């Protein structure tokens, strides 16, 4: 289990970070190169690549392992290219990280880390039962056990039609993909590994949001993070809240959408849109919107509405009509998948 | 298309009720929107993203025309998820952090931290309770006894495996082994009184046998507390092959 957790960290945190730095380099990002931002960029790049191949492979009746291997090959090539083009940068990144750690206020940092680790521990140790897993987790198991994509229903019968409402968002296959790489069953990946990894990713995102909101004041940032932790731990005021979703069902794509994708869109607009560097952030938005389609069919609505309204507000704020075209380019994949969804529904 | 019916209004109201819950977090969120909009020291883009954007989302979500369009395209059962568009956690945390650091003296900061923590605890409910979490002794996070039964079937030397059991077997069996088929899946739209899965522990054994033969099901699971002392599936062409503390597994006789 420890080895599987370590391998999961490699595939969901370290490899994405390497890829993210590669993208930053290619797009010539001018301001600070945040490790967490790189990690998020790379993670959604992984989602995009998987989604890019998954739907055509369904139409072409390819197998699950063909999909897995194609994704793996692509990710490894991109990671290798990123390592090569950034080979002189990693030392600077490490030194920046060391400097940042020194700036952290010890007590507040320890409290917030302990709270996050507590949530990871609870997700790792305890069971949350959810009937939706008869769909989400079962699909992952079926993909591996039968090496097929949408050939069998959740009960085991051969399907005559593809269930497109969830079919455009095959996050269960991504779970299966990770399961084959870390060599444990998908149910364990979903219920034990993902609650740890994605909680860490979510709070990393909240950390950089806080860092932006408080102008790199680490004391305020860690206090912000502590309050976020407490809000989540006591967020059971309704079972429909995003807080409950993070801590009870983070292996389901829709929970990642609610707790990572949408806050990430807020971060993109807060940090980047409206600055000199905004083409980089528009590209990040493009990746995030496309990658989130893998997570849930809700990605064909909620993130588009969020980014659309924010774009409209920023057009008024910055008086830049060019944002319209950049937004339209960013949502192009979502529109494409949305049209497929409406035609096939 | 834009005539608003009662169903749309109810969908809209139910979605808001689901989001609101006990109401106190939402009050904190509204307070944070007001704080962000009217505090002159807050950056313009923060006002836009947390303040103006949130107001627009409120107006949209509580607009029956938007509800009708959304429901027509994506269905009414997921409409409540529109409230995921709010930056609720981030906005509340931002406001409370700002308030804490507006105090100059250390003792005031500590007092405000204590008040903030108390406010959140009182407004919310602990996620880690028995309703949400249980302890199991496996990494699958599946009931131990259920996992035990499914593992037995999984390792059994049969090419064809089809199982029926109490409702939780329909949820969890194929999360463990995708090669075991289910006689019934998760019950959508089938009233419980018609489902063998919900009634398996109260159905007569003859009825279960007929069901199993009719659906070519070769494995049946019953809960031990519901097994009749006067009769047994063994009398109906099913052999008891495995038993644990909670369940008994029967297999069709050859």
C-alpha cells in the first residue's frame, strides 16, 4: 500500500508538475513559476490527454489497455521533453522552494498541515458508502477485468447503446488507468488513494489562492488555509455542500469538479486574466475546461457558465473585447463535446 | 418554452433548500459578499470574482427561466449542483482571515481567531460522524463480510458467475470483481416491492429459486439473521457453500 501511495504521488503530483513546468516554459510564462500551479496545469493536461483518446477509442472499439498505453506513452514523452527543456531550471525551482519554506510561519504552517493530514488520515482509514460507486467504481473494475470500453453495463450485460450521459466523462477509466499503474484494484485507488491525493491537491490550490489574496503574506495565507480546513471539517450543514463532497466522495469526478476545477477557474481569473501574462492563463483555462470534461458531464455546463460570466465581468472591468475571442477559444472543446452530447442524448 | 410551471418553481426552490442546509454558512457567505463589495481596500478583481460574480449567480440560480432551460438540457435531478458555482469556502475564509488581521494587538487577534473558530463550529456540522463514515478492516472500503463473500465467489472455480443478494451486493460486488454478473443492478425506478433484491430476505425460498432459475443466477446470498430455521435453500437446488458472521452463500447445485 505504501508503494502504491508513492506511485500515485508520482503519477498524480510529480509527473504533472514536470509536465506543468514544460508548458510554462513553452508558453514563456513571465511571472513566478509556482510548483503548485505547474502541478495543477500538468494534472489537467493528463486529464485532457486521456479524454482526447477515450472517446475516439470508444467509437473505434479499441480496448481499455490500448487507451491506457496510448495515454501512458503520450505522458511519458511529454514529461521527458519537459525534463530536457527545463534541465537547467530545476535547481532554481528547488532554491525558490527552499526560500518559500523558510518564510512559512512555523506554528500556523504546522497547524494547517496537521489539519490537512487529519483529513487525509480519515479518508485513508474510514469508509464512506455511496451507491453512485456501483457506477463509478464498477466501470473502472469492468474496464480492467474485461479490457473493454463500454461493452458491458454496470451489472455485467452486454450494452446495446452507449450511456452517453456519463459516457463523455469516463473518469472511472482514468481511475482504472491509475490502478494499473500503481498495481492495486480500482476500488482501493478510488476509496483509499484518491481521498488522500486529491485532498492534498485541493488544499494546495487553496494555498496558492490564499497566497494571491493576501499578497504573498504567508502568515495570512496559512491562517486562510486553517479556516478553509475548519470550514470543510464542519461543512456538513447539508449533504449537498461542496465541503461534504470533498471529504466523503473525492474519488468521484464531480467532486473534483466542485472542489478543484471551479476554484481553479477562480484562481485563473484572480491571478492571471487582466495581467500582462494573460495568454498563459487563457491557455490554462483552456486546459482546465477541457480536462474537466473527463471528470463529469457537469463540466459541459458549470465551468463554462463560471468562466463565461467572469469573462463578461472582466471585459467590463478591463475594457478588452479580445477576451471574448480568448474565452471562445478556451471553451471550444466543451462546445464540441456539448454538441456531441446533445446530438447523441 | 418560457412558460414557467409549478415543477420548475419546485425544482428551483428545492435546489436552493439543498444548498442552504441549516442556513448559517450561507449567511456567512452573504456577509462575505457584502464585505468584499463594500470594503474599499479590497482589490478590484477580488470584488469582481467573489462579490459581483456571486450576486449574478444568485440571480441566475433563482431565475425560473434559467432553471427551465437547465433542467430541459441536463435534467432536474442535478439542478442543485448549480450552487457549486459559488466560491463559498474561499470567500468566507477570505473575509474571516481579513477580519482577524485587521486587529493590531496580538490578544485581539487570538480573541478573533477563537470567535471565528466558534462561529464556524456553531454554523456547521462535523463531517466525521457515524452517518458519513464507518470503520472497516480492508482498503477496498467495503463491508468486511460482503468483501469476504465476493472474494469467495471470485476465487470459485466457475466460468460463469451471476449473483443475487441483499441490496448492498448490487452496489459493491462489481466494485470488487467485474467478472461476476448481477441479477439486478442498482434499483432505478423499480419500486422496492417488486425487486427481489430488496425482498430477498423475506421472499420464500421457492420464489427465490424460481427467480434464480429464470435469470440464470447461480449464486445467492442471504443475510444470516433472516435465514429460516424451518427450511433452507439447500432444499431448492442450491448448496450452502460458504458462511461468515453476516451472510450465507449458496451455489446452484450441478
